[in-house]
């Protein structure tokens, strides 16, 4: 059976946090938000895994591979891998070899040759550069996700909180040539939720 490996996703208001950094769309109308940047996703596995199991050439090939999944902590739903398919092509049912709601576990298991993971590009870039992971089906994967800092709308933004938000906006994403936003600057931002409490 799949192994449930999870981390806590805090409730901003109920648990008294001043701010959190999260991915995805804003779903709580009680929170104010500021966009920090965006990132893409990719499918990756280890060279050893692909040597043993073959490299998928099209999305339907994933049906014969071990897939390492992400479960959204709030809804409990599995992340749908952003695989492009033809209008008349049926949705692919992916095998579920592992389920968790943190990035680090999926990166670790993928590096150890346990399967293919759908990962944020910034979380896999070092392992790819070091030859520990390689991407597959690049032409079939399409998704860009936003990073936002969120804080309670009803709460007066203290000077400390304003400085924190301005710091994130200025420093969290590296700027490339021509001011183009690239990757988050640190691995800590890879988690589904990062919190700040004064």
C-alpha cells in the first residue's frame, strides 16, 4: 500500500501566525496576499531507475512506472500531474507507489531510484546538475505555479511584518538577465508552507 508521509500545513489565523509563504491560489478570503514569483514543474527520476525500468517516451507510458505522489494537506486530494494530452485522449491513471505532502521526501525517494516524481523545478535543479536526477517527458509537462506571502486581512501590519514582506519580495526569487524572475533562492522555500510568527 502507499506510504503516507505528511507534514502539517498550519491554519494562519487559527494558529496565530503573522504570515505564511504558500504555493498555489489564494483560497481563504480572510487573508491578504502578495505575489513573490512563480516556478515550473517537471517529472524526474534517477538514472538508475530509468536504467532498470526504461524511460517513458509518452505520458501513457507512466502507467507502467512507479509514481511518487503529492497529497494536498487541506483537501486530501492527490496532485494531478500536468500532462498535456490530445483532446480525444483519455486521462491517464497513474500508479500510486508513495503519497506524501512534502517535497523533500519525493526528491529523496526519486534520487534513491524508487520512482518518478512531479517536482517544482527549483527543488530538483541541484540534483539534476549533479546527475542524481534527470527529467522525462519535458514536452508534455505544462504548469506554472505562484508563490505568495499571506497574512490576516484584519490584522494591522506591524513594522516588523511589513519589513518581512518587503524582504521576501526583494530577495526570495533570484533575478536573471533583463530582470526575469528565476528560482527561489533557498531550498527552505520548497515546502508547501513556510510560516512567520513575531
